[in-house]
């Protein structure tokens, strides 16, 4: 495949206790009885997690009839996904992992009957991979802005708008052997603490990650789940699309 792959195999994991509390559903209300376990989980996650990422930018070849075709890459169909890709010149395909050591320790603790510690450590692993993905997304944003482009909303397989089988599309672009990630027949990834997605990029995106620059106010798709601001018919008329 002609698409260039960027490998990030040496970056520092950022993880704080509030991140673990958030994954436990208690960011604003901490449970004193779990405080020691949360503190310990952060320290252990920093020790066990090895964040790695591969990402590749695939140019858009054609976008029509509810389908976006990438050069040397897949064709993506579906109203929601193609709505997000309107105006995109390319998309960045991303796979990020923190490795398998933490989840092996979680399994070990469950086997020993240390369920509470296992659950808290698992939350720390979830927070770790989310933060690692955010780190990579920030790098993509910086690189995109340097080109004078914008980034769109990150799209992830397994959501209501994109079936989990969309993982095949991402893995067809991003080789993952070097980060020790594989795609199972179920389309789930191993290690489990792995995330993937695509980020639309381009100079004239219709749906921008910045709500102040998004297309939403001139789009009357009232039930669109990506809506960031209300439809404004005055703005629509000002763009030359109104009566």
C-alpha cells in the first residue's frame, strides 16, 4: 500500500487519579473506601502500560452517493460517516494501544478473588488508552493545522453510526504488527486496551471539530446526532442557499 504510516512507539503515558475516577463513573464524587486502590492503580498502570500508536493518512479519491472512497484504501458507506467526511480531503486512520501487561494483571487479580482491585486497575487501563489516543489525536491536530487544514470529528467503529465491522477498514490502512495489535474475527481488538478511529481532515470540512466553525448552523438535519449547534436559517440564507 502506498500510504505512509507514522509510528509513535516512544511517548510518555499521562494518567491522573481523576482520570481513573472518571472511568469508575465518579469523577465528581470520590468514594473514600477506594482512594488507596485508585492511587495504587495509577502507579501500577504507569509501570505496566506501554503506549504505542500507528496512524496513516489516506487521501479521499471520490465522495458520492453516500460513499467515500479512499485512494489505496477502503470505501466507507453510511449516512453519518459520510456526513462527517463531507469536504474532507483525507482521513487519518489511527490505532492506539497500551499493551497487554495491564490486562493480564487484571485477569490475575480476578483469578485470585481480588475483584475490587481488579476493577479499579481495569479502569486505570481504560483511562490510560483513552489518554494515549487523545495524545495521538493532538499530534494529528497539530500536523493538520500546520498544513492549513482543519480536523473533523473522530469516528469510531462500534458506535451507533458505524458498525463494528468498520474495524476491517481501519486495519486495511494501518498495519499493526509493530504495535502487537490484532483484529479478531469478532472485530474486537487484542489487546483489549486498544482504540481505533478515523479523523477527517481538510481545508473545507463541512463538519468541523470546532463548533464555532462547523457546518451545523446551515444544515437543517434536525435529528443528526453530530449536531454541535442549532440550525440558523439566517446563516443559511447568508451562505446563498436560502430563498
